[in-house]
């Protein structure tokens, strides 16, 4: 038998001298056929040369070149390889060189491990030549196919424009990227007209740091290059010729555009003006302007963009001619010869050869037989390999509205052709005729969503037909509109089936966001998974018509099940669908017939053991299903399990936790087979009643909640019309004829209306005319939002729909890097500072802040943190917090960085009954059968009770009384029918009564005598516009169009102004100026919103920060105070003052000119003592809820009476001699009542 070759790279020599990208380098290497007995290797192969900053080869290695090797190689023979050529764009640093022999695996090789070798030494890569912002142009020369590279330092927050002027058209093109050299396939800034003699690459919003520029040669030649940062300008025009016989669309690139921008054509040298009939705002850098050019004189026109007070003009930027109407010409490729199973990519080219816009037609590409499979190249390959022999698509544009092909536009569509079986593929392209009637009744079954019920389909189809119409003309228009909108929000789609899917989703549920209503009717505090019963009303048309165990339109949080992909019971002979409410995931059957993997690429695995199905998550969580698809159980990684029980009719009758507690259900057959009640382990019952299969009342411990629904047209039918909460507060919903939510009110007030548009998203308008527009992308995620002040945020997503870039009109940019699993590995803020994340399997392993300090995380097999180690200080090892869990997943011990262990002892139901501290002190807890905390005590190490609390509840688990020891003080609470706090009374009989308006807003507080303490008035939008105090002083509030406070005025009881504050805001929505008492104070911010300046008529203060946001200096009227920060971002010095910290990061000492102040902290990192020359002696203690209980200052103790509910307000303070003061809280702290009952009110 003939021996096999073994190619081994034996020597790799890196470049001998440093080089910058674009400069020539020489790399040499030697390859040996180490198998001496091998026969001579005949033929040719390719060696690949890479560079990397690591000596270990990985995906970050950059390919320099592929070098062909031709000729024979005998056993034990060698050959020398060599590459001399330009270094590609790699960042400056020290690099190794790798060579991989026979990279394509052409030569049979006994051992491919030695085909790769790294150089033993490194070489230095220098930075590219500098390009200085706002400086004169730099001259250069690029060869055909070559590159010239530049680096550019940018302060950030402003647009960046790089202009390249080539000596001739076709010489080259330009690319710009941030923090890396741009590739030809991916760059932040790309010339809109590659190949033109003058090109501009624009980045609308920049982050501070280094940008890299690549001038790539086409035919090559001389050029000049310049970078600047205009604030408002047209930078480039695309599609600049149109005919006077019709409409044409112009693409305007630039910087600083807002949604209010207007575009006009002005005949050069005259006043003849034509304003665009439609302007589509794509972003601050792009506008699409469509003009009706009918009857305009031919000739050159200036292009003008007007945006408020900003104006930019490009003279002679557009030409009007008298060319014929637009028409498309196509070039069809020939499919290369393919073997069975092989695929090839072919490109269909098209051009608008006329002078007016052409609306993108619907095309069909067909194979000559069923054995030919076709799909667009930008469509993912189906996980199950399913595709068709025909393809319907739109030939969309890229740098114009997707559904419009402007005059002269040239484009292409890449198609992947597979010879699945049969003859060699032969393709035909046809245009579907417009103006034809569409028999939707015949076709509707082909696109009806799988599993959609008849009633739901009637509504969705009716809405769909309103959009697409009854002819191919209206249908094509709907497809074009959808394609144009989706491309404008960053998710382009041109395949017809996908566009139809999007239109169907819009017909079903165009409203972004969550459900209209959700409620939890039973909940058991329990270890691990928890045990609760939550129902959700579905707002989609399909959801409203879904008849479930809680009636039409409702799903519960245990509504999981398996079905076959195309309906029916699951089977190992086909794909399986996991349904969770209306959400569905498809699992693809594997070759073994018992394993199924998700079509969307997730890591979960579904297995069938012959009896049941088990879905296992990446950390060991499990969902188990019976063979017929019903949920069997859910288990968390710690082994806590909830098992579903069923009756003889397969109806859910119990959910039982592994600790034995359960929720039980009864069914009401008369209501059509819906659940009649749910009972928790303590016997508390929630009852459901229905009418015509619709849930109409829910009666529980908190009262009765009522629901009404619409009838009428299929789109509206069964839509939730109103919710009446216990106590009578009614939320009402209004819908249009398509069943879309168009209005919502609470108590007949606070109306919010909603408007929809296929090309403009959803706009919400409140009663004060403030608006918020949301533009979702094809994934349903918000791609852009803007409010009525013009504040606009744009989100760019990757192919999986995850955000990778967020930018605002204020010039702020956040960028996100993600790994192959979609996890964020780096985030760079608008100042160019980057934080990084690293993972160990599926858990966070390390976090590195923008200063380079790293915190590490150790996790167990369930992904729970077992150790968190902070960065070390002064070259010392970092200290760790340690965590221990019990088998149920409860935290049972935490050791802080001071080495003190805090233990948590739990009962059989998972309730913490004792927290034990290192010194023996502890907190004891007692619970009732419902899991409500009924008693708690802070106990010293010697067993003395320091303080304690007892708590009482009503039947709805609302706190009715809390009593504190050792002072025998208490607070009692009552509630109204709506479950809102009605009264609060303390041990002295001091009582507050809370009153509410029809919209359930707090309207006033009254004291025990019935006297009003405070009264609130709201406008139609629900904003506070006036506060009246009990002493007749009052405050008024005025808001701007975005709902921000514009003016706040405090009045005396006589009506005289006590004080007035007026506010203005910057483009990012931050307070820019405040005027009060005739004095204006202005505020300046950096790009992340940190305050960097405060200016008054006689004072100027500036602030500086490091990369992590720590303040580094304050300069006040020229006097600077510097700050020093350590690796833990702790301030160690501020001017002459110095600070030290304990191991947990708590301040231990402060030393300044007055002396040294010391601080003491307990194991929970709460301040318990301060002793210093200025503060004197201060001691603090805390109640069982962790709130400040006593303060002892130089021997005098003040005790707080705390409200444990809500915000935990201090309701009163006492000294040993009695009451010090009471504090009255409404929407805020409203009044202080002294011991003599006199009150002081707060503005």
C-alpha cells in the first residue's frame, strides 16, 4: 500500500522590519514532506499566510495571502515559500505569522496538525498614516486592486465626512470604520456612489476614538482625501437624473437631518422651485425625496434641504431631462453545470433604462423541473433543507426606497440554485402581470398561518385584504410598501413569502409591546421555580379567537404543549412544534428519529424516550411532556419540579410542587369547558365566570374584576373592551374596524390615542398632544422612536435581531459587539469607552471596566455565582465574595470580602427563618401559612432582642398593622374596595385619609379632623398641574410638548410668587438651562450625559471624569480640586482630603484639615457608626426591614417610625422625651408636623 504524504511547516520567518498597513512585507517559510517513504506528491496546492497578536491560532487571525505551490514533492523533500506584498489592514501592535500548508486540503495528508506553524519571533505593525480632521486635503495614489490606509482621531458626538477626489471616475472607492480597519464587505461608512470621481463616506454620529479609512483601488490612480465634521450639510446625492414626464426619486445623503426636513429642486440661476411630494426620513444621514417633475423645464437644478433654520444647497446637483418613461431590463445568467446536491450562486441583474421611477414589479423565478431548488442568497438555508423550485421576489433598490427603482438605477439579485435531483438546472424569469383580479378565496389556504382557527382567520384575512386589495396592482403596492418600510428600519426583505408573512402579522397585531392586561390570581412563595397562576389577555386577532381553558383570548403561564408541525399529536416521524400560548418554536427531527433540535438554532434538545418527550435547556432545566403533547412537568436546574395533574378528560386539575404544595383547579362544563376556580394550598379560592366562552368576572380575595368584549366584525370580535377593577375604576379600549387599538382611557380620563401606518409605525398621542412614534422592524423590535420634541433614537440590529448600534439625533452612539451566540462581549459608549464581558460556557465569567479593571465570576453547573473576585489594588490579589446554595437553589451562605460569613437558615418551604451573622447576632423571621412575614426580631449575640416587629394582614394579604418594639409604636392601614390605601393611623391616633379620583390617582390627603393636608390636580394627560397645600400655598406645573417640566412656580397663600423655575432642554432631553429669580444657570453635558459644566453670571464650574465615569477634577472659577481613584473606582483623595476603605468597599476613614473621621459598618454593609472632629459621635441601628431605626448623636437618640410598605417612608421621629415630628407623604414629602401639631409645608 502506498504511503501517504505528511506536509509539515518547519520554519516561518516574519517580516524583518516594522511595517504599516499597505506597505510591502516579506514572509518566508519552509515545508517538508516528512514521510520519507511517501511516494512523490504530484500537483499543486495553496499555502495560506496569516498574522495574529496571539501565538495560538484562532478565528482572530488575519489572512495576508494565499500562495500557490506548483510541482512535485518527493518524500523527505522540502520547498521554500515566499510572500512579498502589501500588509492588510491590521491594528498596530506586535504580531506573529502563521503559515498553513495546503490550506484547502487538496493533498492526502497523514497528519494535518503539523501543516500549521507559528513564527518563533514577532514583528511590529505600525499605525497607518494620519489624516487630520478639518485640515487641508492630503494627496495619495492607489494601485488597481490595492489599498491606501489612514487613521483619523475623532472627538465624537458629531458627524464624520471623508471626501475622496479621484483623478478619474472608476479609479477607486472609500470605506471608513471605527476602531478597526474596514473590510470591503463591512464598514460603518461607505461611499454612496462607489466608482465616482468624487466620493464621500459619512458616519452620521461618531464615538470618540480612532477611525480608519481605506481607499481601495479599482482601476487605480491619484486622489486627494480630506475629513471634516459638518453639523448640517448635504454630502452626496444619488439618483440625480429624472425626466419631466413623471416622478423620480432622489436620494440625499448628509448630516444633521431630522424627520421635519424638506427637499426642493431649484432651477439653477432662477427661482423656479419644485418641492418634493414625499420625503422619507431614513435617519439623520439619509432622505429619500420623490418629485413630480411633470412640466419642469429641462436643465440643471440646485438641490436644497431645509430643516428648521438649517439650510444646505448643492448647486447643479440634479438634472431634469425629457427621457422616456422608466422601464426595466433584466440580464439572466446561465447556471453552471452542477453535480447532484451541488449549489451555485447566480446573479440576476436589472436596470431602469428610462427617466422616471419604476415601481418594483413582482417577479417569479422558476426551475425547469421540480429537481431544481432556488432561494435568495440572503435567506438562511432552511434547517430541514426545505425549498421550492420557484421563487417570487421584488427586485428592490438599496440606496433608495426599496420598492422604487429610480431612473438609471442598476441592481442585482443573487440566487442560490441547487440541483437536488433530475436534470441540470435551467431558470426562467417572469414578471407577474398587474391589473389582474386575484381570487383570494382560492389562494388563501396557501398562506393561512398554520393552526389559526377559522374565526381568527376571517378577521386576519379581512384585514390583510384591506391592505393588499383585490388586484395584482394593489397587491404589488402592498408588497412594495412593506419592503420599503422594512428596509428603512434596517431589516430589508424582498422575498414575497416573507413580505406576505409580515403583512399577515400586521393584519393580526400591528401594535408593538406587551399585552393589554395581565393578572396573577394565585401565588405561593416557594423555593426555586415558584408556584403561581398568571393569566394574560392576548391583543392579537388570532389571540382573541383562541379558545383556551380560561375562555377566548386568555392564556396562562402553564400553557405549554407539543404538537406536530402541521397539526395533530406529536410524532417521531416528523417535526414537532412547541406551543407556549401563541408563541411557537419548531424542532427538527434528527436522523435517529428520537432527537429534535430547534429550527432557530437554539441549544435546547428535545428527546423522545418512547413514552414521553423531554426538552432540556443548556443549564439542565427541563420541560417534560406526555406522549400526546400535554405538559407533564417543569423542573429547574436545582431539581425543583412542578408536575401537572389531569382528570380523565385530560383537563388540568393540579400543579404540584416537589415540596408537596399544590394549586388545584375545578372546571365548569356549562361554561364550555373552562376553569371555574383555582385554589391555593391555604384554601384561598379565585373563581371565574364566563359568558359565551368569554371570561367576564374574576372573584378573588381582593374583590371582583369585570371584563367586557366587543362583538361585530371578525377583526374586532372578542377584543377586550373594558376592565373594571375592584372599586370600580374602569379602563376602556376602543378599536378601529380592523380591530386595532386606537384609544385607551382610565376612568374616562387620561386618553391615549394610537395611529397606524404601514410606512410610519405606530404613534401614540396623549390628551396633551404629546406624541411618541415607534417604528418596529421585521423582528417586532423597535428600530426607531421619536417624541414630539424631536428626540430620536435609532437602533441597528444584527441578523438575529439583537442590537449592535444605538444612535440619537443628539450625536450619541452606543455600539455592541456580540459573540457567535449573540451574547454581548463589548459595549462602547458615546465617549468611546469600552466595557468587556467574557463567558464560561453560558455564565458571565469576567467583566472588565473601561479602565481595564477586571472582576471575575466563578459559577456552578447551574450558572449561579459561587465567587465574585474584584480587581486587586496596588498589585495585591483581588478579594472575593463567596456564595453557597442548598440543593433547592436557595442562597444559604454568603461570605463578604471582609471574611465574615452570613448564613441563611430556611424552613421546609424555603422561607428564611434566621439570618446569622459572624459575631453570633441574628435576625429571626416568622411566617403565616400564606408565607406572609408575621414577626421578625433583631437579636444580639447574647440573646437580647434589639428591636422587633409584628405584622398583621387582611384576607387579601395586605398589610393592616405593623407594631414595633421596644417602643410599642405601630401603624395601622385600611384599604378601599380597589385595594388602595385608604387610611394610615399610628398609636397616638394620628390618622391620614387618602382619596383618589376616577382615574385612581391620589387626589388628596386629609387629617383626622377632615382638614385637607394636600390636594392634587391633574391635566387631561394625567400630569400633575397643581398642588395645593393645607396652608393655602400652592405650586403649579407647566410642561412642554414632550411632557417635560417647563415651568414650576411656587405661590404664597396670597397668590404672590414665592419662587419660579423655568427649564429648557438640549437635543438629548437634558436640562440645558434653569432660570430662577432672574438668574440663568446653564448646564453642559458630555456625550454620556455626565454633567461637565455649570455656569451662572458669577461662577463657572467644570467637571472631568475618567473612562469609568469617576470624577477626576472639579474646577470652580479657576480653582481646581483633583480626585484620585483606585482600581476599585474608589476615591482615595479629593484635594487635600484622603480616604481609605475596608475590604467590602465601605469608606473606613476620611482625613482632611479638621482631622480624621472614622466609619463603622455591619456585615450587611450598613453604616453603623461615625466618629470625627466635625460630625462628633453618631451611631445607627436598623429595623428588621433594613431601614434606619435609630440615630444616636453624641448620646441623644432619635427613633424612626417607618412605613414598611411602598417607599418605606419615615412617618415620625421620636426622642426619649417623646414625639419630635411627624412626616406626611403623598406624591412626595408634603409636610412636617411638629410635636405641638404645627405644620410646615414643602413646596
